[in-house]
C-alpha cells in the first residue's frame, strides 16, 4: 500500500511513519522538515519525504493537488485544523484515493454528560479548537455518506517521550511532577474530581494502522482513540506521587482562588481541560477495528516522566 502521511514527523507521526514502513507500506512523509522525529528508527532513512508549508500552499490553492499528485492509495492527515483545509484536500482526492483518515479530537464532544462518552453522543463543542474539529468531522462524515472514503479518529491527550504530558493540575507545567517527586504539597483545583483522558502516541499510531487494515469497517465512521480509562486529577496526583516514592500531599482549592496562585497561561489551559473533563469509550474502536491500547493512562504518563527526569 502506498500511504502519504501529512505531519509524519510530529507526535503521532513519529510512531506511525516507521510502523507503516515496517509493515511493508510504501510511505511518503509530508512535513515542513523543521524538526527531528520524536522516535529514532532506521525507517527514517528509507522513506520518501515531501517538504512543504501547508498553510502557504493552501492559501495558493495547491496543497490538495500536491497530495493528489503523489498518487497515494491512502492519505493520513494529522495536521488539518480548519474546515477549509479539509474541503481542499477532499476535493483534490475525490476519485483518486482509496482512504482518507483524519486525526480529530475527543474535544468535539464538549463537556461530558453520560460517561464514558460514546461516539454517538451529541456534539456540543466549545472553544475554537473543538468547534473547528467538530465542523471537519461533520463534513467528512457527510462526504462519506455520499461515497467519499473517509474515516475520523479522535485521540485524547497525547502522551509520549519527548514532550510534557497534561499533568495532575490539568496543564503542561513540568514543575507539577517535580513538586510530587519532592513530596511537597500540591494544590489542585476544586475537589480534583475532574477528568483527563490520555493516550500514548504509539497507541494512536496503532489505531490508524487498524483503521487502514479494517478499511470496510472504518469507512464513514468516527472512533475514539484513548487509553482504557480516564483519570481524575486527584487519582492521577495520588498514583503519580506513589510511583515517585512519595506519600501524596494534596490540597484542594476552589478554581477562582487556585488560579491566582499559578500563571495565567497554566490557569487557562487547566480551565480548558477541567471544563471538558473527557471520559471516552473505546468500545466501538475495539469492536470494529480491533483497537487494543497497550498503555493505560498511568503507564503512558510514567514512561513520559521517566524520559523527562535527568
């Protein structure tokens, strides 16, 4: 199979690109060429590359045609963030590709209602990112109903060696893990019962492979791609403290008071995460695609923390 991966050296692509090559696919990695992949692999020296600036080429109306000119059997789009981008690529690939797989987000759901949230739950997104991704999903599924071969995969909070994971406060500040490692008190917003739902980037890569291999079951469908279970902020902090060899020392503070003690950016990121409090089901992906994540949330986070520690 000839596969083009847009964003093939990013968080997910660093695992997916080598994995597809190792499975015998002919792989073209489309990227800006500005950064080194997060994962080393002999495959990087053996795949084909196309270097381009997607925003610039989309503005010129040429990006979709560039991807079509590569004559891929399948296209995996890991960097599509606007409806206009999705439309341009879809129009260019219509009748010229067997499968387009789009990377979405569990934030298309907005806040949780009944948990775990299934893919059939109503879409009530809020915030620019969730709203834009929901619009893309709606468009691609509608196009699939008319015969376009699209699939949407919705990852949770990505975790992997080389970047900071969402921490027990719901933001990306690595000092939170250092505080737990020192056995110091950590303040959590509210009662710490809001949730986050991580997924290791390699499990997301494996889900894309499953969707490619189970094409007929995947066409026209959207799937959650997360760890088996979400974490409460409190449980996340307690288990991480214990894993770091410390007794948990937590303090719970109303959000409006808590935010004054952290930076504005961290407070804003935390608010986004606790407002969503995702807790998603993977039953559909397991049943139709055979998706079985290797990592629990905690195992994925622990691997990441171990990589971050000197």
